C-alpha cells in the first residue's frame, strides 16, 4: 500500500551544532561539554576530560567544518527537496561561559546568516536550544544542572536568541532527548547520558539510588527551565511552536509472564514522565509517589509546579532508532523502585546494526500509536531516525548504501501507516545526519547516517569533500512524491 502525505508535511534532515560545526574555539566560542569528550568506538566509551588536554582526539573540535561549509551543505539539502532542516544553536557561541552578561555578537551573526540561507532556499529552520553542548564553565562553577541557578541562565540564553531570531525561526525545541538519562540503571551508558543531558560526573562510589536522586533533581530543573522558556517564547512571538524532545525506544516485555509485564510497565514509568511533564505540566501520580518515597527530588517548590503548568509544549519532537526489550530483575522487591525493577535483554525477533542497535521499523508505528494514546492533542514531529553504518567510497566516487535505503524505506512506511491507517498526528520527518557527521555516542566519523558522504576519518583527516550516496537520489524521490514513492 502506498500513501501520499499532505503538502505541508515537513521533510528533511537533522543535525546538531557540536557534531557538525567544528570551529570549536573560533569567533569567541567557549568550551562546551562536547568539546571535552574523547573519541570512542562501538566497544569503547567516550571519556570526559577535565578541560581540553594534550594528546587526546576530540572529534567535535573538527566536526565536518559545517561552520564554514553550511551554505553549500544547505544547498545540497535543498537539492534533496527538503522543506525543513533541524540543527541546534551552540549555546557556547552565544554565551561562551554560560553566565556572561552580554552575548557574543559574532555567534549571533553566524546563525543570522545560516537562517537567512535556509529561507533563501525555502527551508524551514527547526532549532534545538540545548543539544548535548552546554558551556563547560557551568559544569566547573555550578555543577551543571544539579544547580538551580542553571534555570535562569538557560532562560536568559533562550530570551536572547528568541528575540534575535523572532522573525527567522518558528519551530523550536528546548532540550535534546531529555529522557536519555532515565537509563541510569543501564551500566556504562549512564555516565554518558547524565553528562550530555545534565553536565555532571559521578564520583564512582554512589549507590544506584544516590545516582537516581542526583539525576532526577537535575532533570527537574531542566523541565522547569524548559517550561519557563516555552512561556517566555510565546510572549516574544505568539506564533512560535516550541517543543520538548525525547528519545522514543518502545519497551517490550521479554515474555507474557506477569512479572515481565510489571517490569515492562515500570520501565515505561521510569522514562515517560519526561514527556508527561512537558505535555501535561505535572508529574504523573506513580512518579510523585516514587520520588517522595525515596526523597529523590528534595527541591520542588509550588512556584516550580506553577511554572510547569504554565509552559506546556506545542508539539512533541521525538527521535526513533530502535526498541528495548526488558525483563524483571531476579528480585524485584515488589517493584518498589521503577529504575531498579527491570533489565534490558535481547529480542530474538530483531536484528541489530554494527553498533548493536536493534532494527525495528514496526516499533516506530507502535511508538507513534502509543504516544497518540498518551497525548491525543499533541502533534508529533520525528526529528531523528536513521541507520548508522560503515560506508565505502568507491574509486569512481560512488557510495552504494542499499542497507540505508532499506532501513529508511521501512521506517517511513511504518510512519505513514501510523498517520494514515491509525490517525496519528505527525507533522514532519527529519532523518538523522542527512550529511555524515561525528557520532554523538561514539565520536566516530565512520558511523555514518548521511545521504551525503563526507570524506573525513575519525581523526578529522581527509579532503572533506562531499559525495552523494545512492540514498541521496532515493530520498529525493521520496520527498518529491510526498512519501508515496518509497
Ligand atoms: P549516534 C543514544 C541513544 C539514542 C539516541 O546517535 C542517542 C544516543 C546518544 O548516542 O542520541 C541521538 O551518533 C542524538 C544525536 C545522535 C543520534 O541519536 O551515537 O540526539 O545527537 O547523533 C545518533 O549514532
């Protein structure tokens, strides 16, 4: 069955400043938390270093040099037929330290030019305020988002960019994938997620409950900051559409055993409260109970609750890559603590890519339906989806990536089924990394998502030239046919 989507549907791609721009210390930019993440790979975690230290490879320092190449790269996006493009503003280009009194004019001018270029090409900017790239100074001096003062600093940053780009940007979102840190019980990844979301490092001797408490309090400040920014944005320009952004990886129970069902439900509860707060302006009942029971979130005021209510989002932005299958832990202790109730396990029905990410297109339809059941009045924008894969640049400069076409085809089909068959309100599809960029999770260049190949290796060596992959032509045809020719 083929489907043709509405004319106003947003089609395009999405990147983040820190993974693409490079120019990490150019034109007044400050050091961000992404600038001190070393390179890793499928098996090696990226490390956080205390400032930029000699002898390390910091892949975000070079990115793909989008800082200088954005005009030509955006022209390629226009050639794809895109009518929308998502990127982030690097907070450190505007406030190099995060607590500066005055913004950095050179940084503001840079995004003026970038947004002008998008409009010249008929591309709608979709802009993230905080995509894993807060100023490192805020970590050193304030302890990152564990400090309530971050709320005002973030609101001030948002106020400056909202006023500046009032007539250039309509679609905004606050924090990228704010819900990632809910994976606090998931071993090695937990540190990466709290670093990128909240900007703090564990001491190494905390108990799980101590870690949860720290994460949950920081996340509360992020949610209050987000809500205040939404309310402020609507004052600055009532036409602004301001979203929150979460990663969606549907939980599946490993079996129909009642214990696995309870574990699956607890897993959902441990994560879904981020979007609940964004959309409903309040914490769900079972999460209030959990945090109260353990004292996980000591600092929540009546004013915070009023702010959360007054700043609910206009649309929910989501990333989708794969699903997560869970089972009950051996001794779930009456499922007292949602975070400690489940374990992730493999799913025999799902294949994985070279980085172990499950390939599950049906999971996208499932997720969209689930979101629509939970939040029937909130439109959804898919702002990330794609396949990270090794690509080969052939001697004749072609790149054959049928695996990527296959992944995207099935996911777009699943989205269209959710829209047309199930009535889910989806307003756009922006695939991740339409041009190859540095991977967030591993820092690799060779984990590629693009329709456009960038000739750079993991050390930033190479010509930097751009080449169209086979998937370029394919996505062009998808957009031109409004999703009917997959
Ligand atoms: P990379 C983990 C799980 C789901 C999404 O990821 C994630 C992560 C963090 O790695 O991040 C999002 O580059 C994120 C992007 C990121 C993209 O997914 O590790 O918003 O910045 O690049 C893909 O393959």
